[in-house]
C-alpha cells in the first residue's frame, strides 16, 4: 500500500477508536490469552511460518488476503479490497464467514466485544 493510504488509514483508525472506547481499552496482555484460540492456525511473529491460516504479524494496516507466501486464501478474502483496521477486524472476528463470503477461516467467532478488543490490541502490540 502507498504511504498516503497508510496515513489515511491510521487517521481513520484513530477516528474510529475515538468514538468507540472498546478498541482504545483493549488489553494486549489479556488478548494474548484470547489468542490461544487462534494459535492452532495462526502465528504472529515476524518471519514466522504460516500454519493453516496466515502469519498475522503486521496484519493491521495490511491489505486483506495479502500475507506474503500464504497461498490458501479464499477468493472472498483475496478480493475483499480493503486493508485491515481495528473496526474491520472487530467485524471479522465477530463472525468471519458472515463477513467474507466463502471464507476459509473455520472459526465461529468471538462473541464477547471485550475478547475482540483485547485480541486486536494484542495483534497491534505484536507487530511493534
Ligand atoms: C481453524 C483455523 C483458524 C482459527 C482457529 C483462526 N483462524 Fe484466522 N484464519 C484462518 C484461515 C484459514 C484464514 C484465511 C481465510 C480465508 O482465506 O478466507 C484466516 C484468516 C484470518 C485473518 C485475515 C488475514 C489476512 O491476511 O487477511 C485474520 C485477521 C485472522 N484470521 C485472525 C484470527 C484470530 C484473531 C483468531 C482467533 C480469535 C483466528 N483467526 C482463528 C484460520 C483460522
């Protein structure tokens, strides 16, 4: 993605989180525990291998369906045409296959808003 786009995205994330305290209050330490549910299929470290799902290192701000070297994306995710921000992740993690038609993430979703906010905070911290 171009730098300008990233900046606009960052601004949008800030704007979105200002109106929605759930994101701002995400607790990355608790999110690491929530992430245990994701670990069977995802790594989240620079250069780590892809598992059933793509390595989530740096996923926030990255175009959906674009982790380098991961070849099992569904068409739905590959052609989603957006870059992940906290708000989109919140929607996705609520019910992945409702958001992405034909999506391959076989995970029912995190029903609790707090779990989603915390795991998103963890993903943000993990990429620093
Ligand atoms: C059973 C395996 C599995 C579990 C459990 C799982 N995922 Fe996934 N995830 C996948 C697969 C497979 C994809 C690719 C989906 C597609 O292409 O439609 C994916 C895609 C994603 C993406 C989009 C990545 C990108 O590059 O666009 C995110 C973000 C994500 N998962 C987060 C999570 C989080 C957070 C959890 C835990 C709360 C989780 N996943 C649990 C298998 C899983």
